[in-house]
C-alpha cells in the first residue's frame, strides 16, 4: 500500500443501513412508488447499476416496516443467501432485511467502494455466521478495513478498473460468442444430415427394423455386482451420470439385461423421456425397467441412431407421439411407430458417423479452449482488483 494511503474501517467512512420487509399479507403496503430489492433480485442483475425492481412498496409499507430509503449512489450488498451480491442504485431504493445499504461519506467514491467490496467477497463470507445460512451483520461489516487513497487517486483507480473491466467484458463476450458458434456449427451439420436425406435412404418404422426390450426390475443397493442404470442416471443431454451410482447383485435373471458396448438405451417416461444413451462400455451394468434397449434386426450402426435421436426430426415425432398425457410416455408401443431415416448402405452410414464424430471432437476441443479462456478472464479480473487495492496500478 502506498505511503499516502490511509486505512479506515467501513463504519468510519460509510453509513450502514439495514433493510426490512412490509407485511406481505397487507395489500396497501405493496405496489407503490418505492423501489424495493432483495438478494434474489440482485442475483438476476446484468449490470452493476439498478434503476428498477420487480416489486415496489408504498409509503405505508415503508412506515410500517424497518425498510429505509437509500440515497442514490449507495452500495447495496446482499448480506445473506448469499453474501456478496453488489449493486449501485441510480434511483432511491429500499431493501429487504437480506441486504445492507452502504452510504459512502464525503471523500469516498461510490465506485471505489463498490470495487473494494467486489474484491472482498471472500472476506465478507468468512465474517458471516449462522447455522441455516450465513449472514453478515452490520457490526461485522463496519469493522472491515478499507485502504483509502486521496479522492483524486480513488477516481483514477476507478477509471483504470472501468477500462480494464470493459476490455475483459468484451473479451468474454467474444469468447462466449465463439463458444456458441462452435456448438451451432456441429448442430447445423447434424440437423442437415437427417433433414436432407440423399439417394439410397430409407424411412422405416422402428418396430419393423428393431427389437424393443424393457429393462429389469429390482431394488437398488449401495453396493453390488453390477451398476444398475435407471432413468435418473441419464441426464438432459442424454449422457450417463457419473455420480450417485446404485447397484444390484448378479443372478441368472440379470444375464439378459447386461449391457454391451454400443447398446442404445432410451428413457420412456419422466422429464428426460425419449433421451437416448449410447452405452460405451462404461462398467458392468444392468438397465432398469423404465429404460428400453433398442436392438436393430438389420444392418444399422447404433451410433447413427444415437445421432438421429438428437435431430429435430426425431424430437418432432417424439413430442407428437407422446402427447395427450400429463406425464410424457414414450413406451415400446409408441416407440415402434417412430420413423427412422437412414442410408441403406452400411458404407454411407459409417461415413456419416465418422464425419459427425470428427466434427464433434473438434467442437469439444474448441469448447474447452473457450471455456478455459472464460476462466482465465475471470482470474484476470480478480488479479486486477487485487492489484488495485494493493496500490500496484
């Protein structure tokens, strides 16, 4: 820290104001002209500034609660559930009891305080207490020490941080756009494969070309001979969950339900109905009764059908065939009516799968690069903040 900087307690350079909630059962307290914000509202903000709120309170609501109006350019800090959301109000505002209003006194720039608190979220969380959820008290917050350069230097630091964060935000937007473009490239090619079938393609009902087999019913155990794969083990993207495994023991009955490398499993009910898992020899496993194994009777590469199950053509049929029920059902009888589009030539099937595999691999590489870039940019932002309050910029 530089020689001309002071260190002050937040309570010395700010007024800390608690919030409150008017009785929600009394209509006349709500729908007024006073902005009123909660930690949940703050978590939805896309900007550091807030100028409107979903709920507002009346004069009566203000008078009959511990809520207080914060002046413009106050810092709002969520002090529980969670600790650390931050915003600056551009209009007068009140908060609920899950927030603290921090009003900077003369000589402390609001944005300088905002950035300091942003850099101190980990510290603020460590000061929270409580059993159900942590809460940061006003007295604890008041004791937090803030490095305090002269006001012109505060403003200079804020200008540097604004510029740096603007550049970081732009870089993040570009990385997120590139990430989206990579995903869309694969998605576009996948959709085009099945939307524009060429010569030598067939359209067949699944019931004509595949065996439909329900899984095994048993009580799951914490340990056993085989993993027991249930509908809850297949996620919304059609991938096998790696956590919360359950098992069953070997028996003669289980033999016919053992999974082989490349087997197709489809969820037949619930939130992930019609999702298809390509089982890739993960571990010795048996599939449960709310899953269906699809086994082709003719020369069709299972992975081609797995890719097909990600297409719009597949899902348009799935939604239509399963409609008319509060709980979507895609049982064996319905599944047999689904029309599968595929090339008759095994060589053409292999070519399509090979191209999709290659594009998928390249897409995942790009996604990994862009995700890492986003992580690196977040770390850079933390580093810049740290340097600012150490006096190193």
